[in-house]
C-alpha cells in the first residue's frame, strides 16, 4: 500500500502507551488556548471506543466520562473546547446530537459542540437542520469509521446543508491512521483530490481536515495555500507518535489556516504533549496566537469574552 512517499502504510495496531510526564497547566508560552479537537460520547459509546482502541490502535490514557473530559481540560487552563462526536451507524445521530446539546448547555461560553450524522441515512438533512437550530456549531464526520466516499451523492447532500446554514464541516479525510479493523480501506475513499473536488463543487462550504491531512501532508499544505475555505488541525500530527513521516514544517504553512487540536481524551500520551511541543517551537507571537485560538475562533464562529490585546499579553 503506497503512502504517496514510496513507503508502505504503517501498521497502527498495538501501538504503545507513552509514560510521559504531564503538566498541571497549559504552558504559559502557549497563551490562550482553544482545543479544537476534543471527543465526547455517551458513556456506552465511549466504552466501545476504548475497547476498539485497545484491540486495534493504542491504549487510551484518559478514560473519562464526557463531563470529566471538559472539567479536566478547563481546570488546566484550556480556555475553550470544541467538542466532537460521530455516528458510527445510521439511526443514532439524533440521540448523539441531543446529548451534545445537553452537555454543552452546562458549559456556557466554554464549550462549542458539533453535530453528527451518518451520510446517506434517512432524513440526514433534517437531522442536521434540527441540530443547528438547537445550537450546534458545525458537523464532524469520520470517513474511516462511517465508510463514505468524499465525493458521493450522500456527501453532496450534507455539504449543501452546511453551505446553506453557513456551518463548518470537519471531516477525518486523511488516509491515516488506517486500520484493517475498518470496514473500508481509507486509501480507496480518501484523497486530497477528493477534498479539492468537494470544495469546487460546493463554493460556499468551509471545511477542516484534522491531523494535518495525514498522510498527505505536503498535498494538504499546498491546498490550503490556494484555498480560502480549507483549514487543517494539528491533532496527533505534531507529537512524534504516529509512525508517519511529515516533511512539512508547521512554521512554513499558511498561518491563518491551521488550528490546534489535541484529540483528547483518545490519546496514549500526556494531555499537554502537543501543547509543550508547539509552545517551545519558537513561533512568532502572531503565528502562535493564530494557531492556538484565533483560527479556531474564526472557523467555528466562537464568541470569546476578551479582546485580542488581552490574549496577546498572556504570551508577551
């Protein structure tokens, strides 16, 4: 299986836990932080996710219920959380969306929740319209888990709803990390060319691809240079954990198109591993502020109770 670099696709099964030390607070150098990639599920779904990761990926270090996920990050200095979930089968999205609406209500001004839907399920547009009316700020999809083609009629339907509602779409559309445990091959349904075609087909769509588009890092870095409607997030891609070579330096990427995200709590290492890496990278103050919070604020339309000068003072 080609990764686009002449190497074989890495095996993600049975990867190790890292016993790295964790900090008690967000590194001071990071300044204000919006974590734009945090997973929450109802407890039964979380338990199933943990079981799957144990068998097919890596041991999850933080086995917390949904409210404890938010409490953990907010107590350690994360300023705002973008909460994600995805429907792994048809018929459960509405219940997941009600769960997200209810839990976000308990964290006013601190948590932004995204909706879920299963592409192609009956009444998918109505499911999303109802979720948006209830206050959810966008949509999260996972091509590997939900096994949809990025350029399918089912996806066009979802893109049209997001475009009409002016809501952003976050899709795990990179080919990695893949697993033979998925019901489809991510290398067949995911490709940067498909994302480019999606943006061309839906000129009002705003789209984010997590994990810096792993493993097509260079191609996604080029695409954000030419597109004003595509963003990437950093989740797990800058922690020196995944066995995938990334030839692109973050500092060389378009500064207004990359969001910080942790993938918490579904990680095998310390919650602040990525934050420490980014805070110590020597980025300019403006680049770091864009990465840590400004780009997420703009992409998701998050209202924050401070002005930019106050946020800059935290990293001066």
